[in-house]
């Protein structure tokens, strides 16, 4: 529930509130991946794409059940950073993994469609 609140806050231009919430979740569960995904989303919405990539490439995230969601968010970061070549290259290397996790692929497509 807190993750959803943080995403909604960040998506509605309350990125400080989302960042604060995910920061607290990271302090409460430092070995969990989901706060890093939330913080990465906040970073992306704030234009801090390199920091978002670092969070999403952490070993905690890459070894978690959220790894495909992290791939989708990394793709979104390339899109928002206006790096289409990187986005295409990234998805070619990640396509099979995302095809196996249709909810993660759907999340990526929904986020892309909801952005201006």
C-alpha cells in the first residue's frame, strides 16, 4: 500500500513526498528491493536518470522477484531521458525476460502511455 501511495504521490507532482516515503521504507527494509524501485521512480520523475539506473541495477534489485519491474523502469528512464537508441538496445537485450513477465511489460507500457 505504501509503494502505491508513493507512486501516486510522485506521479501527481508530489515527488518530495514520494521520495520521503520510499526513503523511510528503505530505512525500514534495507534488504528489500521495492523501496529502491520506488526511489528510482522518484529520481526519474525528477530528471535524475543516472541515479535511477544505479538504484535499479543494484544487486538487491537484480536478485529479487522485482527484477523484471526494474527492467521496465530502466526502459522508462531511457525513454524519459530522450535516449531512444539506448532504449532500443536495452529492450533488445531484455526482451526475453520481459516477455516472460507480462505484468512488468504491461506496467512499462501503461507508464509510457500515461506520460505526455
